C-alpha cells in the first residue's frame, strides 16, 4: 500500500518517518558533539561540511514529506482515545513538523549570515548558495548569533519533544494496547 488510508499508514509515509527520524536523532548527537571540537582544525571543518550536507538532505526529505501529507490523508487516531490525548497528539505532531523545518532553516540562515562567510559544499559536490541576510535583525554578526542561538535552543526543545513522542508511542503499545505503534512500523498493521 503506497498511500495512507483512514486506518493505516502507507509505505511512503512509513519510510519517510523512519528515515527522517534516524537522520534527525543522528544529527542532534552529531551537532552537540561537533561544537565541542577545536574550531579551526581542518577535520572540524570537514565535519561541519558533513553536518550541513546531511541537514540539507533532511530539509529536502521533510519538504517531500509535508507535500505527501497535504496531498493525502492521515489515519484517524483510535476512537477510544480521550479528546485531550488526541489534542496533545496533534499539538505534538505540529511541533515535530515545525522543528523538522526550523532546524535546517536556522542552520542555513546562521551560516548564510556568518561574518566568516564560509561556503557550504554539498557532499563535496557543489556549493549551496547563502540565503539573503535579514537586515532588520541588525549587523551580520548579530543576525548570525541570533540564528545560532535559535538553532541551539531548538535542538534542546526537539530532544524534549522527541522523548515525549517516544513515551507516547510506548504508552500506546504497553498501556492502551492499541495499533498506533504497529501502524507506523508496517502498512499492513
Ligand atoms: C536536521 C537538521 C539539523 C539538526 C538536527 C542540527 C542540529 C545541530 C545541533 C544539535 C547543533 C549544536 C548546537 C549547540 O549546542 O550550539 C548544531 C550546530 C550547528 N549546525 Fe546544525 N543541525 C541541523 C541542520 C543544519 C544545517 C542545514 C546547517 C547549515 C547549512 C547547520 C549548521 C550548523 C552549524 C554551523 C552549527 C554550529 C553552530 C555553533 O557555532 O554553535 N545545521 N546543529
Ligand atoms: C526525530 C524523531 C522523530 C520525529 C521527527 C517524528 C515525527 C513524527 C510525526 C510528525 C508524526 C505524525 C505523522 C503524521 O503526519 O501523521 C509521527 C508519527 C508517529 N511516530 Fe514519530 N517521529 C520521530 C521518532 C519516532 C520514534 C523513535 C518512534 C517510536 C518509538 C515514533 C513513533 C511514531 C508513531 C507510532 C507514530 C504514529 C502516530 C499515529 O498513528 O498517529 N516516532 N512521528
């Protein structure tokens, strides 16, 4: 089953969910580790290039995922779920989508406004252009510091929301004993 139905996720939604989840969890760890390294080492520079390249892959996949979602249907939550839990699930998913976009976009904006002006070379293949710097936020260095701070704080917010999301998935499996976790693992669930 390629597309979602009222009761099940299709293989495209499932494949995108797990590919993006794996990349993002890896990128959160990678980012936090990378910023502890000596900044002017050539090896650090290569790791930053890798971080930025994977970040652009995530941005492309998330854009595709959002397109796929808005052109299809989303399975209904189990009817027996209380209204507040359904609301919490929707708010959680909206936050996850917002953070999936915010992370790569603030990364792109912070490097675009950096006074260092370093290029972003996608997996050593081609250069990705810088975005125009939003002037109204101040001097280039202030703009870059602003987006660096948002990128960093959003990462911590992301970790918290992911932990809550995983907690909710486990609650569905072990406590509510419904099919919510299984249907994100197989389109036949
Ligand atoms: C899935 C997308 C991404 C995730 C999850 C992610 C995650 C992170 C994390 C956790 C940090 C460490 C933050 C800190 O402690 O200060 C970081 C730093 C950084 N990220 Fe990303 N990132 C993503 C995409 C990008 C993209 C697309 C770019 C650039 C095109 C980028 C550029 C950077 C840079 C330059 C830093 C170092 C900032 C500093 O100097 O403190 N990131 N990232
Ligand atoms: C970076 C990590 C993750 C992100 C960004 C993420 C994001 C999302 C989003 C946005 C949805 C809603 C999909 C829709 O539009 O219907 C979703 C659904 C789901 N996720 Fe994740 N997820 C992540 C990791 C995980 C992990 C590790 C698990 C398992 C423990 C998990 C289990 C599920 C389940 C079971 C659903 C289906 C909910 C339903 O049927 O309504 N996710 N995820």
